[in-house]
């Protein structure tokens, strides 16, 4: 077929304190003919005796290799055939295990005192790659059956290594660059390398896993057609893969999917079916139709072949960077990408940390690892829609339990700031999930006061909805801690405004003199309030700051001067709604309640909402701003909403099936 497979061998000694050595054979992808690739798989067997002969006695951790396992780099899967079982590949044997068993034929006798491997490697990494106990040669089953949708007991660590090395991704994918972010690296005092998956043909890494699974289907399965559910990058990956392989593809997308993404999938030749208001409804339809029409369902992350396809990124990273790497930061949604990269990297370089990054409002993997089981989130923040999942995959979670060091959580401001960082270094604009890893790397390095380290961040995609750019621009300054959003009360007396501005200019960290602070936003309206706030006006404003210390000193100085001030820089309600409303000034309404409701971004949502409420409730405030997401958040005031009407109002909102929160007691609401 003209396709070329992978392989060359690297044999290296590594010293560990106390002094000990072990041999690691690294198969790395190169463009070599298939016959040469198969021959290269024999090299570990040929070179291992020589390595043992030259090694100091008792200083090698033995690696058990079986000739059949070494040569069984899924030829049947490469031909697209289906079989029934896993490949039980080379099995790593720990020093402790070796000490308990008598020496085998042809192996050197054990030393009296063996050096111990790290406890983390023995307890976390090694069990994953050992897999089930060794079987007799004749009982070793063949490759994983393609029709078995995620039989998680089938794929062990060696199976993943073999599948990654022989993955069929380069027919449509390219090896993306590992680019140093020079400006950001200089600023944070560490070297940050960006793995540019945003430059793939569909501007996302997703095509790797999708193509690898579809390419391994039999001709009969491809002829019957494939189906998947996705609102973004996976949909485009499946569509392009199907077009290249000449099979029919049906992509089920929620009705709220932005038109730009729907058009992109249709241009690739796939049939698009719009169903439901969210991903769960679309996936349920796709699963049902898959069974009814005998279509192969291509999952976005929860399948071993999809995971293996994503794992080729780890292969490229280790080949492209031969210098020490402290950690690889990986965006986490369903977990397929981090599971694939970890399966390869931890097998060859267990010293490299694998660190996942999630948004604080979509932290399914963080919670699942913490609680020891797959957690279903009640609500998901969709700003980084590429990783907005309620539950991680079963197989990715199994792998991550053994191989992932930790998960870092970042907020929307951090993500927006990182989009700007990537743009300044590459002149490319990633989507929010594409900048997630850079945001996590920045936070991790800062929180641990690290200097002089080298880390890799995977920029996973660049399918940015253009409407979302203005939100990114609004939130970037807050993410860089260069802007503080504040609310203050000032007297309604002549000269009070001037006095307020003078105090504001001189407060906080001194930066070379007096009137030197930039006010980027200001809202004021004459107040007619009575009671304790009579004669006091509420002002909203945004000011330039150096850092958090500067902002804290600024607020402290204003309060000491008698101007009651609240810092709302981290308040989501303030940043999404309140800052865009006019400053307060009117008298508060009796029994007024405030809510934030998530509307599906589709035509007719407002009318459906108002029809549901009917004419029984008075809307006192309504604010909506398009953010380019699949759901739009509305800030709503209702007055009067007395106790006897509250239950009826909440029941009507619940009947819509839309998420909502009571924001009446929110700090930002009180400042209205």
C-alpha cells in the first residue's frame, strides 16, 4: 500500500541514586519500510544479552521479553481484520518480584542487595504495564477485537505501546511542531514548549484517534457506515477520516451547535443530523440509531484504539525533545488524550510528570480521581466547550489512576490570558480548550515557585467561535491580574467624585509618582436610595493594577478613606452581567429576587421562557449578552416574588429543564 511504519532503537544507561543502572529500549517512529520496521522489533532481543554482559552484576532490573510478544505488533489490525483478544506484550518484572523467584535459564543470579526502584514507579506505573499474569505461550490470545466496544480488560500497557507505535494516523495527520514560547518562557522563568496540535488539518488533535479507530475497521464494517455524536472537534475528525477512507459518516450534533461548526462538518462530506438541546440528547439518538441501522459508533474518547491514536502525540514529543522534561501538561475532557500520552510517556520516561488541566467548572477527572470512581457532574461550564463533559470515560479513568501525577484546575480568566500568551508567541488564536494546558502550566509553575524547568503544553485545538473573541478580550486582563473590578460607595456631595479619583490614583503599590493609574471602565448614576444608603451613590469601575498585592492595597486604602469598596474581580456574576449594567441609583424594589438562567442558544428560547412564565410574574431586570457558547446565561430580576409565589415560579423554571441559580444573595447583586 506504500504506507510506511515506525521504528528505531535507542539503548541507554540511566543512573539513579543510590548508583544503579537499568536498560530501557525505546522504539521511536521513523520513516522506514515495513520490512525494516519488523526487523527492528527483533533488535531488543538481539541487544539485551550484550547489555546484560557489559552491565555491572546485580545492577540491572530485568525485563522479561518473549519473542512472540515482541514480534506481534498487530499485523492483523494493520490489515483491518478483527480478532478476539489482547496482545500480552513484554512484561516488566520488578526487583522485588525477581528476588522472590529463582533465577531462570540463562539469567544471571540475583545480587545479595538489589537496588530498589522508586516506590511510585513500582506501585503506580509498573502494575499498569504488567497487565494480567503471564500465560502459557500457546494460550496467548490475538489482537483486540474491533467490534468489542471498550472491553477494558483487553488492553494492558504493552498493548497500548504497540498500538501507538503502529497507529495509522499519518495518512491524514501530520507531525506537529514542538515550539518554544519564547516570550512567555522569559516571563515565567521556565521553558514552555507548545505542542501545536492546533495546526492539524481539522485544527485539532481529535483526528488522530478518530482516524486510527476507523482505519482499523474491517472493509465490511466501513461499508456499513459509521456514526458519532459531537458538537465540535471530534465531529470534524470523524468526517475527514470517513472521507479519506471512503465510508459513509453520520454526525449527530445538538441543535444549538454554532453554524460555523455545522458547515465545517458538511463541507467534509458527512451527513449532519441536528437533535436535542445538549450533547447527552444527541448522543442518545446516535447510540440508538447505531443499534437500529448496524452503524459502528465512533466514541470521542472511551475506546482503546481512539486512546492509542491520541497517544502518538506522546511519541512525537519524546522524539522532538531529547532534553530533560519536568512535566507534560494535557487538557482533559473525557480523558482520551491524557490516557494516550501517559500510556506512551510513562512506559519510556517514568520520570516525566503527566499533569492534566481542567476548568474549575468542568472538573470531572479531578473529582473522579479524588473520589475513586467516575463522577457525574450536575452542571458543566461550557466556556471551554472542547472539554465540557459531565463524566470521563471508563477506560481513560482506569489508565489515569495509574499514570497521571495530578490535575490542575484553572478558571476562565486564566484560560483567556493564556489565549493571549499563545497569540503573542505564535500569532495563532486557539480555542479555550486549546489554551487550557498553557494556563495549567503557568499556574503550576507559579504555585510551586519553579525556575529553570522545561515543560510541554499541548495546544489541542483552534476551532474558535468568532463571537467568543470579545469575551476573551474582556477577561484577559483579569486573568493576567492587570485589572481589578471594584465597586465603591461615594457621598452624593459636590467634590466627592474628584476626591474619589484622587484617592484612587495614589492608592496601592506606588509606580513612580502620583496620578498614574488607568481607569478602564466607570459607571455612575445619581442615587435616590433611602434608609442607610441615603445620600450614597454606588459606582462600578475597572482599574489597572500591577498584581494581586496592588489590588488588595488599593481596596484597603479606599476603605480606610471611608469609601466602602468591594473587590469583584473574581466574581463571575459581576464579570458576566453586572459590569455591563448601568450603575445603581434607583430605590430597591420590595421582595425582589435575582436568578441566573442558562438558555439554549437557539431561535425561540426567549419566547419559550416567557410563555412558560405567563403573565403571573413581573420581570424587573433582564440582561443577556452573547458569548459564542452553546448556552447563553441570562441575569433575571423578578419583583415582587413573595413566598406564596416562589414555589410556583421555581416549578415553572424547572419544567424547562434549564439550569438556574438563585443569585439574590450574591455579593455583586447586593451592590446593584
